[in-house]
C-alpha cells in the first residue's frame, strides 16, 4: 500500500515495507533528518497510521469501556494518550483519542495493529450494545507530522496557521484540516489530518519553505531518545501497562476492559533503557547481561545521534535498578552500559 503523499517523494526517498505499507525510511540520511528535527524542523508522512472516527449517542460510554483512559472527561478540542487492553490486561495497542464534538471522537492507532484494532473495536461495540458508528477514512485522508523547535513558526509562514496559543494536546480545525499540538519526537510540533489533497498541499508548502522531509528511520531514532515504546516492537498483547510503568494512563475509577486482571497484578519485569559507554549501534534482540545468572534482550535499539552512544529499550527484572552496570553483546563483543530510566535526553 502507498499513502496519498507517495507521488510527492516517490523519486527522492529510500523505501521499506512497513506492515504492508511502502514507506520512506530516509531521504538524505537518518542522522541528518534526526538532527533537523532536534535543531529546526522536519516533516513526516504518517498517513499509514489507522484513523477511526467514532460517533453515536453512547460514544463516551463505549470509549470509556474500550480505553484505559477516560475519553468522556475530554473537553472538545482536547486529546489524550491511552491504551486498549484485552481481558487479560495485555496491551492490544496504544493511541491518541481526540474529542471533536460532544458525540464524535477520532482515535489514531498504529499501522501494525490495523486489522486487530478494527475487529476488536467492532466486537466491543457489538458485545456491549453501544450502537456506535466506526468509520475508517484511511483511503480518503492523509496525515503528516511537523516536528522540531521551529515547527510552529514555519507552519505559520507556510500556511498562515498560528498555533502558538494552542496548548499541547489540543487541536483546532483549520478549514478541512484538523491540526493538533502532538507528536512522537519529544519536540514542539503538530500533527495534521484531513482530506488527502489538502494535506498534500500543506506538505508541499512545508517542503517549499525548506523543511526537511523525514522517513521512518529518524522517526525511530527520535522516539528512542525519548524512550517512547513502539507497538509490536517494544510491547504486544503479552505486555501489561504495569510492566511499561504506564499505570498513570489508567483510570481505575471507571470500568474498562482488562481492569479486573490488573487490579491484583504485580509486575516481575519493567521496561527500562540501556546507555552504552561507547559509540555502538544497538538493535532489538541483542543480549544484555545484568549478572552471571541474569540476562535479558533488548526490544529495540539504535545509536543516538545526539549522545553519540548506543541506546536501547528492554524488559529487566524488577531487581535490576536504574544505575546498574551491565554489558550488551554486539556481534560477539561485549560493551559496557548502564541501566537508565528513559528518556535518554532531557527536553
């Protein structure tokens, strides 16, 4: 599959297969695109993400039951991060829920769980008798992320849209475009959703202002520096929110799927980071030796362009605390590292 923006960059990007999507992994270089976002601004095509519009008279009851967070508490124009769990308390997916009107929401989730989320959302609606409408506009809409310290000023310059007074995790309508102060890089920025042609025009306008086009490669290194876990890579349905140190995103004052399974659960492992002493590229699957008898594996890793050292995420026994010294095996050689609590860089 290709996104609506594919024709704009077809002859200038290097591509990978990302869960069935032909997506740009980099345009010039991952490091260049990474540092553009950290220092100035970069724009990503994220049209591959699943966007489900949810509406109906009982939409808030439905979403409160589906999500660990409480979407019903959102005011119009606000958005929140949330998990969707199975009955065992395992994480099916995470995503951002937007309150558009009194009885309509937008739920943005990950590309890797598209089919699972589609069937699960429909099953929960039918099983609970919520009578909500679930609309996927993936074929008619596009989505981009403009990220970086100069992103708001370049957006105003390119489109006339002034987002300076819009708070983080708020969204506004600009014509047919929904623009939110959100992102996955740890930087200032916006995400823009709307009809494909409208988003394409904004995308081209930003490129015309010199904004760096960025691929999934730098998106991954940027999120790793911030310690943001990635669905289907760092966690799956065998992972619960406690293991992610994400219980703050759960509202136990309401009923939600998976709540009962979590109430008496105590994690035996926690997602933590490792930071190497030396300049080395880490990858998911690399073995971390915590002691002669305790080993674990990284779920994801990279070389941090900002730190110039290897960084990675993985699940460690609760007994392995931040500050512990460990070693990471990279192609048969062991590198000294420290267990840290992400993020790896402070923003």
